[in-house]
């Protein structure tokens, strides 16, 4: 499976997804191809956005929230600590 690096005009960081996911989902939501380099080695899960450290900036957490499916408006309404708590709870629920 091929992976591509993508970017969105509203987000500073790039992400990577399978080429299939890009064509089916992300392209329609305004994401663009960032480059043509392979996005990840085979042993890295490209569909899992890199979670910021707890002490990273609020902007880093808001960007992460958007890559996890939260709207930009909802992310902007939450503090960094609220975002950390939200994803701690969400990830624990998904693991159960």
C-alpha cells in the first residue's frame, strides 16, 4: 500500500495517509498532496497522527485534534489541558 504526505491550507503541519484514503476522503475535504516522497517506512502506522507531548503548545494540540477529526472551531474553543484530557479519555475508551 502506498502512502502519501498531505497538507491542508489551515494547518501548518503535514500528515500522511494511504493513497486510497487520500483519494476517497481527504481530497474532498480540502487536503492537498504535500510532496511525492514516501510518507512512512513500512513499519510505521501512517494513519495514526503523532500525539503531541503533554507540555506542547496549545496550537500543536489543536492541530492534532483537527487531524483526529475535531472541527477547527471546536478545537479552538478548548484549552490545551482540555484537549489533553479529551484525547486521554477518548484513547482509553478505544483501547477498552
